[in-house]
């Protein structure tokens, strides 16, 4: 076991040396100035790992947020180097803790003074670096199982406000991280304003099928919006509704109509304005024999989306509605 650990650490050192000198030269030159504020965190109860960010910069999530199930989460910002995300995950996957991985990468980076990076590993060990030449107000605060960091802020109270909000917030990891971002915005946020936001959450352990995306729990980006956090919260609500929808689909495949009704009903409770959700809730109510409950829902759908009436007649062939012509006609007659 000792020999294996030595091999892993040797591999980690080699990854830093080779990739930084050879593979990341172009990444260094890129140096995109993503001045922003973010949080990396681990949920102590579930083990989920996440990173969330807001900035006055287009498509901030495409460069700042990094995470891998069972490995860790990383935010790399200020004059960013994407190598911190790629190599940081590789080092943690190879056995280094987040503090050790970050220390190794910072030591090898000639541009360390303009970088701001935070990392957390699957065991909740966390570390952050704010370069001495990051644009003020800039700083970070590391807490139990999280780190908040910011640069180019209106004032230096932004990241402490984020930390306090995260520690006090209720709900799941997504709720708590967004609460931290909202607190940063209330405290003044980015001195330039706001433009984009993102959140990425992964499972505590890899499932062995990364190509299927099953290890990613939440991956949402607001690329350009006047109120990115408001839009991010809306997208999170949509995401949660469609998690229920997807589960409802699986229940429907098994002809478990009670399960399907429960899942589609939960989705509708989150998104009553979305007719797709209402339609499939109504359909599964019929399949479960609860026709009278379904008819008012069909009426709502047809009033908003008349073409969905034609879809009803196609569903019996897929075993999603009973093959009863009188029942189908009754559903389609809802005005």
C-alpha cells in the first residue's frame, strides 16, 4: 500500500511538471480576467460537492466552475488559468488533498500573484489562494467544508457576508450556495455589476458512467442576463421539476402509475405554469384511473396549447392512455 501511495504522489508531481510546462502554455497566455465571486463547498450530510459563481463577465460558468464526483470542486478566477481546474482535479484524483494540490499548483505558476483559486476535496478538506495583485477588493474566507472568494468587489465585506449566509442557510447544497451568492450581491457584489452566473454540483462518489452524465446532479449556467442570480434560481426550480419528470417517466415505463402520478404532481407543484408538466401529470392521472382529477388539467393545457389536444389520440398506441375511444373523445372535448 505504501508503494502505491508513493507511485500516486510521483504521478501527481509529474502531472504538474509536464502539464504546466508543456500543455498549459496556451492556457497561461489566455489569461481571461474573470473578476468575480464564488463558493466551493461540500455537503457534510450527503457528501455532494459543488461550486457556484456570479460575475460581470460573459459565460462565467464555462471557465470558473470545475467539479468531479468523488474527487472535488474548484473555482478558478481573477486572471484565470484553466489548468487549475484540470490539473487540480487530476491531482486530487491521484490522492492529493485539496490544500496539497493547490499548494503544488500555486508554487509552479509564475502568474500566481494574479490568480484566485479555491479547491475542496471529497473529504471536505479545503484551501484557497488570493494572489497579491488580484484587483481590490479581493480576498477569501475558508470555513468548515467550504471556501468563499471574491475579487474586484465593491467592498471587502462581500466574502465575509457570503460565509455567514452559507453557514446560516437551510436547504440542500444548491440552496445554500445560492444563498451565499445572494448575500454577496446584497453586500455590493462585483463593482462593475452583474452579467452571468453558474452552479455545478456532483455526486459524492463516481458511478462509473461519466459519459452518461449520471455523476452530475446540477449543471446550470446563465450566460448573459440583467439579473443572473434571479435567473439561476428560476433555472434551478425548472431543473428540480424535470428531475421529478424524469423519475415519472421511469415510473411510467414500469407502469407504476401511483409512482408516476406522485412524481409528475411534484413537478407540477414546482412549475404550474409549464404546460408540458401539467399535460403529463393529467395523462398519468388517467392511466391511474383518476379521470375526474385529470380533466381540469387537460382543460388548462388545451386553453394554452391547443395542438396538445391532437397528441392525446396518439398515446394509447404507446400504452400511455387506455385505448378507450369514448374516454379519448371526452378528454379531447375539454374546452
